[in-house]
């Protein structure tokens, strides 16, 4: 039966230095990625928490300055830009002037039986025809870090705002308790976060809510700073540590390489290899023990080889003697040799 010869398997040589370097690089990258993600998320969560607290405080301040009973009469029977509307709008603008990040401040109500929408009531935007104050002009021209104060626009009083427009459960619940969103939203002017606080009447009942859209540039700027700072540091640290690991790997693999070269020479018959330097140091390790055992093994192999050579010489002599005797025996036993012996006897 013919045996099928399997083709030789191709292998790629990869030195121990490169293996150690790759293993270290992978481990360090994974560890750094985990630390980076933890720190990035922790810093972002901390900045978001501070922003949410600022949002809620601003919304509570604006809501505290609004007369809840007058606010109720306004959205029930009032008109846009009457005395009550103007007074509430001025309260909202005063809060906006004190906190430039609060680019948009407004109020809204949730009517009975409408669980899927709210209605805007008052906006901090200036009504048409009213000249802005110097502070309002300064705010309109102010550039926050990452945000631009958008031009004010006033929704009509009573304008509905539902799920399709961007209504969130937090905003819907803002007519009952203070709260802030957990996710940023973006537009052409920047990244923003919204917060809400209820407006109470004289009886302590919530009659509406104040909404505040605040610039979230501090959060996005913090994220960018972390990425710009940590990623280059990671690259530099990885390069430095890779050099150190390569040097360390060189020190670890150097005696192994020397032992490999000695083994190759011994395999070619050169037994005169001095391995003393690999195991004569004060600090011993597994490589030193291996070198010492290898040196002892080489000595024993050399002795066995010499013994085998001597035995081979003796065996060769014995084989030659056997061949000679066999050849003589073959000659003696031939008829020609027997005839010669008989003639020799007759002649004697």
C-alpha cells in the first residue's frame, strides 16, 4: 500500500523578544483602555452631575420668582405680551442675565387629560419692538466655550410640544418635581442640556414648570481635553515601556540564544563548547540550571560517542576476520583446491 506523504507544514519563526513585546503591548493596551474608559466615564459623569445641579438650581430660581396664581390666570385667559406675561418674561430674563450658559428659559403647562404633550406659555425672549438692554446685547454677542448664544425666538403662547417634537419623560414630569435630562442634545449653536422645575401657586400646588436649556460646553470640552491629553501620553508611555521590555527581553533571551548556538555546533560534532559563562554567575535562574545540565549532557554524549567509536573499530576487525575465514573456507572446500592437495601428497 502506498503511503500518502503529507506536505510539510510551513511555520513562521517568531523570536521570544518579539513575542514578549507583543504580549506586553496587548496587555498594556487593554489595561490602558480599561483605565481610560473608566476615567473618561467618571469625569464625564462628574461634569454632567455638576451641570445637572446647576440646571436644576437655575430652574428653581426662575420658578421661585413667578407668582403661580398669576401664572394660572395667564395661561387660562391671558394674552401674549399683557402685563402678567411681560412681568414673568422679565423674571426669566433676569435669571438668564445672571447665568449666560442658560441660553433658553421658558415656561410650560400640562393640561388635564393630555399625557402626551405640554403647552408653552412664557419665553424669556424679548417681544417684538422692545429694545434690548445693554446686558441683553452683550449676551447675544457672547461666545461660550463651545456654544454660541442663539438668537431668541418666542413660541406662541399655548403652542403644543409633543413626543414628535422632542418631549421627554423628564420634561413631562417637570411640572411635578425638579429634574434634568441625562443626555445632551445638539443644534447649530452647540451642545445643550435641559432641566426643569415646577411653579407653585399660593396653596403649594404645581401649576406649571420652568424649562432651562443650558450650554454643555464644559462637558464636551472636558471630554476633548481628556482625549487630547491622555492619548498622546499613552503613545509615549507605550513607546518607552516597549523599549524597556525589549531590553529586558534581550537580557532574558541572550543566554537562551547562546545555548541554542552551542547546541547547533555540538550537533555538527564540535563538542568543545564553553558554557561556563551561562551558569557561573552569583544569581542563578532556570537558564543557568539548563546550561549546567546541558553541559553535563554534552560530556556524557561525547564519552558515549568515543566508546561507540572504539567498539565500532573492534567490531570492524572482528567482521574482517570472519570474512577472511569464510573466504579461506570457501577456497579450501572447492574441488580445485582438493585436487591440488591430492597432487601435492602424491608428489611428496
